[in-house]
C-alpha cells in the first residue's frame, strides 16, 4: 500500500525516488555480502538490520501521523499536525511531536518546541490545525483509509473546518524561542 500520492512522484521525481530505493538496496546487499565473507553476517544482521527495521518503522509511523489527512495547500500551520502523546515519546523524538511549531518556526530548538506550542495554541485553534493524542491512532486511521487523494483530503478538511469558529489570536515573533 502506498501512503503517498503516486501523482506527486512523476517524471524526474519518480526517477530520483526509485533510484534512492535501488541505491539503498544495492548498499544493503553489498554490506551483507561483505559481512558474510568475513564470517560476521549474523552480528551485522543483529546490530544493524534489526535496529534499522525497528526504528525505520517507528519513524514512518511518526511521519505519517504528523502529515496524513492534513490540507496539502493550507501552509505550514494547518498543513501538519501536532501529536500530544507522552513525555517518553517527546523525549525520544526531541519534542518533534510538537510538529506544527516545528513547521512554522523551524529554527526554534527542540527544547523550546513545547513552550512554542503553548504560545501558538490560539492561532492553532483559529486555523483549525490538527492536534491528536496518539501516533498509532492516526497511523492506523491512515492504514484503514488508505492513500490520500486530493478530493478525499478536501472533503475531510471541509467537514472538520465547518465544525469550528474563527476566534482572533495574536501572532508570535520568530525570535521569541531561538536562543532561550
């Protein structure tokens, strides 16, 4: 199942995408062939391959949860989502779960993203940006709904936007969190 629009990866973009996958595959095969000849294939597999699969899976869950079902053309604030999960998750990912703030103010260091989120809440609410409580909840929703389409995305976000009001909120200076 593809979790990205096949129409977004056409032509040169598709060639680059599939070339990267081919390069990763070739490098992996070369490493395992070398390790096998050295008699250390089992060790390389245990120390490199399993962590690669494990952390690759969780990074994919994180990426999908932070971007799936958000309006593609709504800009940095409403075009992503923040996941308020648990302190361990925030620590493991260096607060990147406060993803809206990361997109809007990418120069803010990781240790200020949670404070930035609190200050951005009025604007997040005004623009009806997404905040969820579970990476896996959003990821499993994405698995059930399948690949996004522009039509599906527009309908979902129109329905969501119809449920909210438009309160006024202040803006935030980009320099507020850069060096604190």
